[in-house]
């Protein structure tokens, strides 16, 4: 054995091309192996390095000797002696260099050279090896003394110094945190401290901590009456409204755990969640008693009725709830059956206190909540902010569906914290860059997917001083369990680092046998610590497969969660995320990491972000043995051709890594949770096949318009005569199409035009025609060329898109036509009136409706007044009006206001019946209404800063003029049949009483008057969960008019 004084200790290096001296503990094993195998020590070291490389990567090793290539493939299961001896015999002379090729380390060349020493020329060093591989080589060499008959797979790749880092320094995350109070108790402490502070707000108004507390207490007491308590699970199916927060808090206050169910989920999935969770109670809004839940076997409990109920005391529970369940969130399962991730309060408390301590989240902060309740990012948005005294701006579905509206809401909201997946923010960035006042964000939290390298700088440019944080983890590890603050992006980075574990969490990168692997070596990522969930609710086998006990090399037993992610450690302990395990594929026998291809694409000028997928090759014939090929998707910053990008890729990657298909995109498809929709990416390749109906453009303008349609609908195969709806269009894509054509082509149209002209060719022709002459004012929503027609008048918004889905379910004996608001006539009136406006409608309706035998008029909201007025005028000119349907609109003068003394008594009772905080809130709300102040307050003394609303100025003026006409309308009684369909949930006016099922229309109707009820409130009648019943009520009314 060589004297240790002659061999300096190993110095950790940060890159390749450095010299690493063999340490004494390794030399002992090398000497033993050399004697037993009768081979020079130099060959043992070289062979051990190559075995370590094979162990680290699983790749085949290509050995070069004297410029003549000799292949050697390590075989699994061989003993260490056999492998070393066989390999060393092929290495040639003592100081021969050796090259190895692997997917992880690139192409490396290593040499054995004399080490600098004080005179012993026999000491050797290794040059040209990556530091992570050096750890593995030294660990292997040190174990040669233990026994050469052990299998190669059993040899540890981590030496003692590295083990100290992996188990100790880098995972020393202990930090004390309070576990005496639950999340709801932290919220209650904030109520006591600042009852008048705003807790949650949206575009409709705001609720203080005291108001939200009262509402939640009422819900909790209703649950307690039904024996709900610790150990219970309560399902919640409420859209993105303030009552969602009250329902969550009320459930926790009752001692139960909440189980969010998106109302839009398919029926079978909702049914499975209810059955698997064992929930016996389902919280819904009054207006959301949908058919999908009525037969589910659970008790439906409406929460809207608790909004203004008398104050309820907080439920008093006898036991501590810190160790009880907080929530269960269902995620997608690999088998297609969702998994319910079961999280307790303790894990949630650890998360919230970490966020407060490390990112300074306090009562002055407001989160801009865009995640759905069924997505775990919402847990911190909702519960974390309220526990820390902050506030929440709850973005509506309408705002989320249109990036421009969402950007405007962000600017108006006063939000300081953004929390989403990167894809959700990517689509908003162009709008934020264009706004003069984008908002006042100070903290951006991004997680759930790859973060584009350009995103931190973009956000910090828009919001100076912003802290940009990349977060990671899993739903099974309570939202987040690691973080990385991005101060600036290193040009050498291929991705944003994953970061380090949060307090009381530990991360391990392990090999196939659950052994530690050194830095720089890819492995599977596992999480341990207080962040872990309990498992999957009522799925013991699945829980056992993903959560299990593991004995560390130092003997400590940890409970691990198997993330399914690939990762490696940097030399300083930072974690680098490498993608999912299933992102490692073999293409024609070559092992390919898809993340390597996407990273190469991101280096190319013009490519903002990239994703690579493996798919069945389109060039292969049909059959079970079809080969996989690579497909790449690039998000472009500026136009470049596919050929240019592929040529640059060939300069970075070997031929087998060049993708067969390359798609250049302007935006990523998203899942409902805001994550990248990889399934949608995979389906794009199929759309490029097959004939393109009407794809030949007649002129440059048609070609330009068609290209916008193809991009918006993500259908590169669509042609000029393809139908918008049949190609997958919906209301969201209609808005996007209108905005893109307006911005990129310079043409404008209304949403109603798209319904009447649903193909690119027809829409373009209509735009041109309307630019030169006025066209037909009727919009065909369902045009069957029938003898009867249902004519629909929209509310004050003025467009008929509201009726599009309803029209499909109307009785087939009717054409369904929409009548947009005549904005020009409305604005031209000196004193707007319903009578004058109806005369303008009459001029073209009387002529357009002559082809129909029987006509029914339907008015929704404000449109009901127009429909009612027109029925008399059209009858006088000979049009056969069979009846009128009034859809949830009170007649003029209804509901009548009680005497002023009664109104004052009602207000006085509402004020004195609440707690002290509620009384002040009630007075403040009445004062704001009388003074006309905005309902959303940034703080108690500051109005929210209003953003630019130039785009909506014309719409606001139209609504104002329309409402002026409505206020002055008092019609003469008219003959004919009228059917009133009222919303199940009436408006909330403290001093008004809705006691007439006919909504006050009796005095104005001389013919027959009938009524029915539809689920929902005024603004939610057309929601998907309520629409089927609404269609039934309309068809029943049509039957009453004796037409069908």
C-alpha cells in the first residue's frame, strides 16, 4: 500500500477535464484486485472507471484501442472480478487513453497520468472524467477490497465523503413549526385580529374576514347537525365563486376534510370520486343542483342560503384536529381511474409556515387565484393566504377563458402574488407586456411543469423587483416540497434548476436498486419528510406501491414517495429535474432522453420553449410492431422555417436524435389545470394527414385568414369551407379567432357573424359585404328551413352567442334565430326608449319573417322588454305571433319597494342581528351602494386602481343607454300568450320580496299567462349544468302555444 502522505486528498471539481488523484482508501482496493486478477493497477483503475460509467448510465461502452475500435458490452449479473478482468485485458498498454460514450456524460476521454507527488512516480491520477463519475469510480475501487465475487449491480457508487453530503448536509432541513392550531384556526385568529380586512374578492364584489367567517360558520353548523366531524369527507361541487371559499372553510370548521369536484367533470368521474371518498354530503350553490348529482346517493346541501343567515357561533370540537384529514384531491391515474391524494393538517401547516418565513407572505399580500379547486395549487391560494392574513382575488371562468380579460383583471385586482403552472402564465405574458399598468406583483410562483428559460427575465422586466420562484414537488407531497429563487438565468443552464428541499422535507436520487447515486448521475427522485401525504384514499395497494419504507445506508428508516421523476444533483447539491421516467425512450436501438432533444431546440434562435415526444412513426406500415420515432414541438418567438431549425439541430445532435416531425407553434395547448396538454400535442401529428377540404386559397387575403383559423383551432388540415363548430370551435376559440384576425389581418367582425358565417370563406365574404352595405340582421342559430321560428332577443350585452348551445336542443319544428341589439339606433336616440327601439326592429323583422307561418318571441333579461313590445307591433302588421317567452325578467314596477319605514326597519334588523364586525360591514356596504363606489376595495381606505378599459368603452355606453330605456318602460296591456320562466334563485335585495311566480307580468298581459322555473340564478341559467333543464322548459312553453 502506498504511503498516504504521497497521495493528496481528492479535490472536488465542477467540470470535466480536471485531474483527480486516487485517494488512499481506494488504492487499497485497487492493490488487492490487481494481485488477485494478475493485472497492473493502472488497468484496474481504467476498467473500474468504465464499469462505474456503465453503472451510472446503463449505456453500452465503446472501447477504443490503438485507433482500432473494439466493442465491449457489460453484461448484467456478472461478478466484479469477471467484468474487471475481461475489460482490463482489452485496454492495451498501461497509459493508453480510453474513450467512452454515454447519454448522460456526453463523449468523454480519460487518461491515466502520473500524479503530482513528492517522489513516488507510482501514484496515479485520472484525467478527463466528470466529477460525478469520479465519485462512483473511487467508491467502486474502495470496495474491491471487500470481495471481487459480488455482482456489479451490488457495488455502491457513493464514497463516504459523498454519502455525508447526500444524507447529511444537503438533506439537513429540520426547522421547527407550530402544530397546535389547524389552518381554520389560523384563519379564525386573523378574523379576531382584523375582521374588516378583505379576505376574498372577485369581479362582482368582496367579502371581509368577518363576513366569510359568518358564512363558513353557518355551513359548519349545518354539517355538524348531520353528524359530520373528524374522519368525515365532504364533497364540494361549486364553480369559481366566493361561496367556494366559504364551503371549504365551513367543511374544515366542522372537523371534516374537503373533497373538491369540478362541476364540469364527466358524470362517471364525479360518481367515482363520491363513491371512493365515501362522502355522504355534497356542498353546492343554490343554483347548481345539477342532474349529475341528484341521483348520486349523497345529500345535497346548498350553501348560498347561508350567505345572509343570522350569525352562527363557531363549532366547538373536543379533539385536536392537527392529526386529522384536511383535504383529498383527485389526480389522474395511469390506469384511467383517478387517485385521491389524502393530506392531513400537519403537512399543510409545514407548507404554509415555510412560505411565510421564506417568502415574507403577510396580510399585505393578495394572491391572484387562477387554479381550480381540484388542482393542488389552489390549496395555498385559498387556505395559505387566509391563514396568513392575506387576501384572494378569485379569477372568474370568463376571465380565465380570455387572456386579455385576465390581464386586465390582474391589473385591477391589486394582487401581489401570482401562482400557476408555466403554461398558464406564458399565454398571459404578451398581454401583460402591452399594458401600461400590468399590476403590482412582487412574487411569482411557478410549478407543475418545465419553466421556459426566458420567463424569469420577462416577468422581472414587466414587474421590476419581482421575486421569481420555481417550485416543485407533487400533489402527494402537499403542493410543493422544493424551491429555487431565480435571480438571473445562467447562459449555461439547459433548464431552471429544480432547487432544494423545503424545511422538514428530504430528497433522494436513487438508482435501480434504491441505492444512492453521486452528483451528476441521473436517477429516480424520491421525497421524504413531513410534507408527504397519507397516501391514496381507500386505495391500499396503490399506496403501498408509491409510499414505502427505505433504510438509508446510515441505518435510519425513511418513508419515501416514488415521484416517477428523473433527476440528478449538481456538485453543490441543487437538484436538476430531468423529466418523467417515461421520457427516456429507445429510438432504433439508441437510448434517447427526450429532455435532451427539447433542450437542444431551446438553444436555437427564435425558439422560446420546446417539447419532445416519442410516437409511432408515420412512415411505418400498420401493425403491432410499428417503431417509435421522435416528434418535436417548438414554441416560436419569431418566424423561422422548419428546415432552418432542423439544420441547426444536426449541428448539436447525432443523426438518430433528429426528430422525424417538427411542429412550430405560437402557443401551448393547456389542460384545465393550466398544465401543458401533452395529449393535445400528440394528436397534432394526425391532423396533418389526409386531404385538405378547400385548402386552395383563391387570393392572399383568404390564405392569411385561413392560416389564422388553422392556428386558433390547431387544425392545420382545415380548409376554406370547413365549419367552425365541426372543427372543434367553441365560445373561447371564437373570441380568440376574432382577436387574432383583428390584430393580424386588420379585419373585424362580431361573434354573431361567426355563427351565421361559420367557414373561413363565408366569414371573409360577410366581412367584405358588411363593409359596403348593411346585411340581414337575423342570425341563424339553428336553421332547418322549418315553417316556425323562435326569435331570441339577448340581454343588455347585445350578442346572441348566449343562445347558441340552447338552440341545438329546441324542438325540431322550429328554426332558431337571434336578433342582435341595434346599437347604432340605440346610440342615435336622444332619449333612448324601448318603444322607439322596437319600431326600428319592426322595420326589418316584418319583412324577414314573412316566410314563417308561426313566430314565438323569446327575450332573456332586458331582451324580454323588446320581445314583449314587439309582439303587439308585429301582430298589427299581420305577423302571426303565437306567443312570447319571458326568460327571468321582472315586469316594470316589480318587485315593489315596501314603504320607507319598512325598508328602514329591515336594514336596522339586518345590522343589529350580526356580530360587531358584521354590523360595520353591513353599514359600509349600504353606504358604498348609495355612494356608487366600486365594490372591490384594495384596502379599507383605498379604491382599486382601474386599468384601461378602452376596448370595452363602446359596450359600456351601449349597456348604459339600454338601461336608460328600460327604466322608462311602462307598456300598455297587450293581447297574446306569455310564458314566464324564472330562475330558481331570485336576486338578493334585502328590502324586496319576490312573492309573485309570474314576476309581476299579470297586469300587462291580456291573453293567457303561464309560468315555470329553471335551475340556477339569473346569470347561470345557461351554465352547462343548468342548460338541459332550461331547454326542457322552453320546449314545454312552445307546446303550450299550440304550434307543435
